[in-house]
C-alpha cells in the first residue's frame, strides 16, 4: 500500500482465509526495489507436472517481462514452474536493459530452484521508464527459497501491491465427481485499469489436474467475462499479466468439467471486482448493464462508453443522477443506437423511457439512489438482443491527488 493512502471505503472487511493449494509454495521479502520497509518481491514455486496458462496485455509497449512470459506460456514440460514478481518498478520502456533484467532474474531463479529458465515466469509492476535494479531481487533469492511455505500466499498478495489500498484474494472449493479441488488467487490493481486483457497482475493456483491447452482455453474464455469487463480510468498498463498454475496435486482431472470452470469464473470475477473497488480514489462501485443492442459487441461498446465517461463518473462521485450524460455516452460510442428507443434505469428507478424522461420519474428519487455505495446503470437500446455488463467506479478528487502527487 502506498504511503499516505487511506484504505478504499469499498474494501472487503478482511483478506479471505485462502486454502492451502497442494503443490505450490510461496515466499515474500523486502528487497528495496523502490519501496522501503515493506515486502516487494514474491516467489511461487510449483511442483513437477504443473501446467501454466496465462493472458497478457495487448499494449504495443508491453514490458520485457510480458514478452518473455508470452514466449514461454505455451511450452509443455514435466518440470515444475516458478513465478517471481516485484513491485515498485515495471521494467517497461527500458529497452535492451529490460530484456537483460528478465534474463538475469530467470537465470538466478533457475539456479536457486533447479528449474529450467523456460519454466520461470516474471512480472514487474510500478513506475514505467526506469531501469529495474534486478540485483536487489536476485540477491534475495536465497532468502526467498528458504522461506517458501505452502501457507505463504498472504505475504505474496501484499508484496505485489503498488497504489493498492488492500491486498486482494479470492478462493473456491468445488466438488467434482472424483473429489474436491481448490482454487486460490491473488491480484493487484488500482489505477491504469482498462479492459484489454487483465489490466493488472493476477496469479491463480489450483490443485486440479488440467492439461495446458485446456487450461489456456478456459482462462482465455473466462477472461473475456471478468477482467476484460472492468475499467477504472480507461488506461491499459504495459505490464498486465494473468497467470494460472494447476499443480495436479489432487490427482483429480478438471480438463472439461463445467463445475470447475464455473468456480474459476467466480474467483476471477471476485478478483476483478476487488480491483474496481480499489480504484484510485473510488467511493462508488458501478455496474453498467446494456441490453437490447444490435449485437453483444455493440452492447459492450455502449457499456464501456458509459463506464469510461469522465462526465458520468464525476456525476456519480457528486451523487448527481445526470442521466443526460448516459444518453451522451451511448450516442458517442459509435455503436448503433436510436435516441427515441432508449430506456435508462438507475437501479430499479426508471429515469428515461423511449427517448424522453420517464413519466413517473422524480429527481429526488434519483438523487437519493446516487447516495448508495453501489450503483447500477441499466440501459435498454431497443434494437435487438445484444447484451453486456461491465464494472467501473466513480472519478473523484482522490484519483487526481494520487496520480498528481504519487509515482508508483
């Protein structure tokens, strides 16, 4: 957590009690990459036979870490795997020096763990454009390996934070025909959040046995309904990474099990929502649902136009039920719309119907609704059956203060 930042009012009451995932161990240390007096590097080591899948930012300026992970992610190996993450420096826009830092870290992790370098996955998050002092990380590998523990995921969640005001975790246990499997995940993200993959760092672990291509297909599908449906400020990071490791320690196969996929979806959606709830300066959690669009793609375009509108987000921050700004956002989105068919609701309150203010709408009802910490904006386009839901937060003075005064 950045020094001086108060915890988000939308934060959960406590970090969840994440279950031990057999086959993976965690450690976290203070390396002083940028921050002092806090854990800023985490290591996870997965047992032999584990599979790893992931999705990454589509930014044209993605970091050396992301490029290296992308090159390795589809590989098959009977070896285990390691994930090492630092906060405070994103190792992005650092040219060949960034590539060298990734190589040095992978080599050092390989030497410390006995894993091949092509099974070492790295992530960095923080300030862009400064060379990563990777020697501060590699010098701590002995301490990290010595500290590896099956119960160390809580410390790992703290070590990956930048402007986050709380660590993020989620879990599920799901009964499959052959027994119970467990899923546990952690995430970081608060600003520079917009859907073009995961727009944050996310690490999920399960003791289920899943073949790599099946795991990759599953996480790619679920990503489109979770992390690719959130936005805080419409900015896509250079470092976005979601990695999921399946250790197979349970001996229970979940390659094509719908119950497992549903449980993984719940974990991913929970983490995605927590990122929005920790949006920089956020005081309102906002669900934007669009129905009746010409297609699902059009519905998504409309929903994101609403969710990313500074005028709408500031109106929500000011608790102003300014539904005219929703009309504006639909009109500018570029997707098909007809002003005379639009119906808009704030929660259960119908504020506009078929292109005009609703007959029974009262401004005081809308204003009262906007005082809630959670806001639903529902728009019926009236052109078809397309639908989409995205999640966002309000835009407050806090966001400006954080990004004007603090460099993560």
